[in-house]
C-alpha cells in the first residue's frame, strides 16, 4: 500500500523523468528543436561526366570552358593552414561542421582549436574511426561515425594500406582480395544524411560548414548535393580535390561542373584550383 503522501510523489517523479529525458534530448540535439518543416523531395541520383555537362539547362558554358583550361594551383601548400583559419568570423562555438573524411583527426583538431564548434565527422575506416572516437572522447561536441558518405549507399572492400597515411582512397584497386590490409567500408547516402542532420541538428536547416577531405569522394558528394539543390543549405563549403585517383579525362569535366554550380550559390573565400578551395554562401539580400 502506498500512502497519500507517497502517491503525491508519483506524478512529481514522472515529471522529473520527462524533464531529464528532455534535457538528454537537448544534449543529443544541441542545436535545438527538430525541423519537422523541412520537406524531403525525392532524391535525384546521378553522376557528372563530360556528357552530362551538355544536359545542364542553365550551365554557364563560357565559365565552364574557361574552367576546363585551368591548371592546378599547387602554391597552396605553403599556406595550407588556410583551410583551418579562413573561416574566422564565420564559425564560432555554436557552429555545426559536417566533416567528411575524419582521417587522423588533423583537421578536426584545428577546427576545435580555432572555433570550438560542434562537429559531426565521418571516417569509413572502422579502426581509424575507433581511434578518432578515443581521441575526441572528452569533447562532447564531437561525434565520429564509422562510415563514409557517397552519392548512394553501399559497402565495398578497399585496401586500407594507405601509403601517405592521409586517408582512404575510394578508387584504389584492390591488390588482392586476401590481404591483411583489405577491409570492408560502408558508405551512406549523402543526401539522406544531410536531410536528417538539417532536420534534427539545426535550428533553421543551415549547416555552417561542410568540409570534405576524402580522397575522391568529393567527385560524387558534391554532384549529389548539386543535383538535389542542397548546396544552398551550407553557409560554407570547403573541399580538397584529388586528381591522381581517377585516371580518367572526365575529372576536369566533373570538377568544372562543380565549380560552375557552386558559383551560383556561393562565392569563393579562398581558391587554389584542384587543390583546396573554400566557398561562402552568397548574401541573398544582395541579389
Ligand atoms: C554513378 O557512377 C557509379 C560508378 O561509376 C555507378 O555505379 C552508378 O550506377 C552511377 N549512378 C547513376 C545514378 O548513374
Ligand atoms: C541528356 O538528356 C536527354 C534527354 O532528357 C537524355 O536522353 C540523355 O540520356 C541525357 N544525357 C546524359 C549524358 O545525361
Ligand atoms: C558566365 O560566366 C562569365 C564569366 O566566365 C560571366 O562574365 C557571365 O556573366 C556569366 N553569365 C551568366 C549568365 O551568369
Ligand atoms: C556565432 O555566430 C552566429 C552567426 O554568425 C551568431 O548568431 C552567434 O551568436 C555566435 N555565437 C557565439 C557563441 O558567438
Ligand atoms: C588467405 O591467406 C591466408 C594466409 O596468408 C591463407 O592461409 C588462406 O588460405 C588464404 N585464403 C585464400 C582464399 O586464398
Ligand atoms: C533544383 O532547382 C532547379 C532550378 O531552380 C529546378 O529546375 C530543379 O527541379 C530543382 N531540383 C530539385 C531536385 O529540387
Ligand atoms: C547582407 O547584406 C546586407 C546589405 O548589404 C548587410 O546589411 C548584411 O549584414 C549582410 N548579411 C550578411 C550575413 O552578410
């Protein structure tokens, strides 16, 4: 039997549980209320190739052809820290960064040092993702996911033998299926992941930075976002370009379709052709 006095505590206890659940929810979703209002249109799946350029309805052809003749600007390397510091004044401790290619945490560490932001980072090598989770376990604003992102979800085997120790090469051919270096990686669909982050981790649907350093995934992630009109949801976008990986003449076609499309929604913050570049959302009130 419970007394009247004890009975009074039951609703109080239940209320406390709800408050705790709410607070916990708030910790998981620090940016606030979920954005139920963000609609999800059907996803358009596609790739950029030299042929697809002809089909882009409002492609700025002159800009595109100009871009095709651009050469690599590798004078970036002496100022390589740019991709860590160029966002001063644009990012701060309430910003949300989506990082694709956690690698060894080099960029993540710098983002924390300069901005102390919220970071959601994707690293497809499971062992490396584990060590990143360990490395950042004391920072509750950093979340590491043990998978990569691509234009569509899939699993495949890769050779994790990574000669420069900088990251996974999406396009590296397997030397042998039975190597101790062969690991399975999983990629999730970039469009679905971004839709989900916009809904659950942002107040207004805007992600402050997308940072891509992922040995080749830029050639499928950026086209997927562009085809689905989603670049407009990133206040800043920066990416490194990896040319040597696709031994194919179409690389410049893909790169230049990305350049011309980004130029519509964003303006450059820094730009080293086919090495590293950063873009900032255009101020819509100016247009
Ligand atoms: C995109 O390219 C990949 C690799 O070439 C291919 O497997 C995939 O089917 C293509 N997707 C579409 C929608 O064309
Ligand atoms: C270009 O568009 C036409 C008409 O929609 C289509 O038949 C063709 O397959 C497209 N070509 C490419 C490379 O996407
Ligand atoms: C196309 O790009 C060129 C620069 O290459 C620019 O001068 C021109 O205004 C652009 N045209 C349109 C319609 O945006
Ligand atoms: C961070 O920047 C945003 C927008 O630029 C601003 O609204 C916000 O107050 C800033 N937050 C902090 C903690 O400085
Ligand atoms: C894979 O390699 C191991 C050890 O090198 C060997 O014992 C095994 O038979 C190999 N398996 C296949 C399918 O070749
Ligand atoms: C993207 O925007 C263009 C131009 O505004 C429109 O034609 C196209 O249908 C849109 N695509 C999607 C997937 O919303
Ligand atoms: C956008 O432009 C307007 C007018 O030039 C300016 O007052 C405002 O501060 C700008 N906003 C941002 C976010 O840059």
